[in-house]
């Protein structure tokens, strides 16, 4: 049995959420990591790729109010709030690094926490839907989250995020540290969620697999975008490879004309 059912997901909030990021800058104290980023996160599945230190974590932190940001960020035309709790209320859910489950609580309790904003009856309804979308979690409802494998915990983290019925789901490296089969399932889930109407913004290191399931992609390098476009085109471009090899071998390599063209072509 797969971790998710092979039919459209039930959970999800206002469909077709659209996040627009214009001139986003953010960093730590005086150290600016992200400089003047422009992202158009349309309904569907958007992936942000980039080598270590590119600023992927910083981007998700800035969008979720965990660090201060400059620039204009709108969700469906409304300014995205600055504070995390208000961002959540605006319909944004984040599956952050390390999953952040409560290890001493059961799967069921962790899932319920994902629906803390909604009334009890609605929470129960969503819980039932979570068990429909993620059937294996029903069998594991009473297991302590901390005793699950990494991949299983990632499933719980995604299901918990979906319990808030988000319009926009942000996923931080869902495949990190997982076996290939589990990676496929997680990326399959991300795709399924996007197909069901919840917009997904995913950060991933697994370039090949991420681009295979995504609609669009951005490549971030040293805090700036060096390429963007339809996932199929990015997968074929040399830009993606350059971004990674560039980081591994020659950090000072300037953005190539190829990369500049790829960005301009979007
Ligand atoms: N709390 C912090 N204080 C100061 N600098 C930070 C802090 N967190 C990250 N940085 C710096 O910001 C830059 C971007 O880091 P970030 O974690 O966003 O990259 P990343 O793309 O997520 O990398 P990785 O793939 O390794 O997770 C790095 O130079 C990093 O050293
Ligand atoms: Mg990171």
C-alpha cells in the first residue's frame, strides 16, 4: 500500500492560491542573504533549487515570518502578513526543516494540532479526510511520532500541514535523508496536493526528481535567482547543472549568459 491514495486529495483550502514575490530581500542582521528576488508562485507545483548556502532556507523563513523581509509579497493580491501566526491564518502552511513533530505525542495528536485553528467538529472532519488521503496513518494513529522512521515522520508532517487546509503549502526538502522509494512517494504526494488545488512551493536538493514532478522551477544561487522557467525546460538546461557544479568547484564563477537567458525567457 502506498502512503497516499491514488485519487484526488480531499484536504486543502481555498484552491488556486497565487503568491507573488517582488523585490524580496532578507538576511540575518546586517548580512543580506537574499537580494531582490522575484518569484511568481502560481497554482500548481513550484520548486526552488539551489546548492548549499544558496538561501533556500532563508527564503522559506522570510516568507513565513521567521525572519524579517523587505519587498512586496502578496497572496491572491493581498499583502502577506509579516507575523507567522497571521501568515498561517492567511492560509499558508509550512513543513519546515526537521519536520518539527511532537515526538512524545501520537500521530493522531500531531495531526489534531495541525487543525488547531478550526472548530472541533471541523477538525474531526479534516482528521477523517487526512486518514483517507494518507491511509497508512490511520493504522499508525496511536504510534508515538518520535518512534516513526524519517520517511513516516515526513508523511505525518505533510498530513499535519494539510490539516490546516492551506491554500499554499510550503515544503522544505521533503526528500531529505529518505530512501529512493520514499522520496518518490513524498514527491508524488506533493504533486497530488498541487493537483487537488493547493498551491505548492517546494524547496528541494533532489534536482532531477523534483523537476520531474514540478510545473515550474527557480534556481537560486548565492541569494539571487539565476534561472527560472517550466520544469521540463529547466530539466534539460545546463543552467541547473551549472548552479550546482558552480557551487562545488568555483564559487566565484559569474552567472553565465545561458543562465541570464533562461531567466529572461520566463
Ligand atoms: N542564523 C543565521 N545567521 C547568519 N547567517 C546565516 C544564518 N542562517 C543562514 N545563514 C547564512 O545564509 C546563507 C544562506 O543559508 P541558507 O540556510 O538559507 O541556505 P540553503 O540554501 O538553505 O542551504 P542548504 O542547502 O545547505 O540548506 C548562508 O551563507 C548561511 O551561512
Ligand atoms: Mg537549507
